C-alpha cells in the first residue's frame, strides 16, 4: 500500500499480507521525498552556456557539480519533484548567483554576469 501527501512532499509505503481478515489495518509512515534531481543550464547575460561553473544545492556544498561545455548541470536536489530548492552558482570572473529552482523534470536556467 502506498500513501502520499503531495502538498507536503511526503510519501510512504507498507506491505500487507492478505489472508482471512477482510478489513486489515495498515500503518504507513510518511517521510519526506528527497528523490528528485535538479537539472538545467548556466548562461551568461548573452544567453551563452557557461562551462566550468560550480553549481550546488544550498546546504550540500560537498555535492557541487561543474557545468559541462554547454553550461548544463544535473545533481541531487535533496527534495521532491516540484519542490523549490535554492541553487548557488559561482565561477571566477563572474558574480555568484543564488536562484530558487524547481526540482524534477523542469529545467532551470540560471544567469550569471561577468564582474
């Protein structure tokens, strides 16, 4: 059996053994869903992808990822799909940026500007 409270980003499941009992009772413990990733692109003011920028979910600096040649990135959001997470981006020669982005399938676009 599965249960969720989508507005609170909680999910849970429990196994049930069906037998003689026609009305079994089940307790499902709900936990925060942290399974989503966050992906997107870091661009400059002209809309060009910025390679080599360091991208991290705020609070998880040890899991930072570097953007690829096209400015793309993907990392664990530590959140549920659709939940908003704070993302920090930095690269030498650019002003660091902080952006609130949705976790999941919707790609984020983060603009950083040259100093």
